[in-house]
C-alpha cells in the first residue's frame, strides 16, 4: 500500500472508530515511538559485532528522530485540540 492509500484508509477508519479504539490506536503509536527511541545496545551490532558503529549510529539517529518527531506531533495536536498548548 502506498503512503497516499495508507493515509486515506487511516482517515476513513478515524471517522468510524470509537473513542476507545482511537485511544488504543494512539497507545500503540506511543509504544512504537518509545521503542524507536530506545538507546543502542549490544544486539544492534549483530552477532559477533559485524555491523559497524557508523551503521548502528545512523540507524539510531534515524529511528530516534522519527520517533521524536511523531511524539512531538501527537503532543502538539493533543494540546491544540484540548486547549492546553503552551
């Protein structure tokens, strides 16, 4: 599924989902972004340490950045919607 199709499907599901289903989906997103932002560990280097530090560092920066961006977007949207933004 390409990004446009995925976005369309998400938007359609938002219209029909219950508040509890939306909360559960958001909790799942937060779980994934927390996982994406975890610190590097020995398993990231592969069995026998075959992956270079440059690759592991680049992967960490990319996934951590995306996780942080998603978290920031969700937080900003919720603060705007609830009127609690700074």
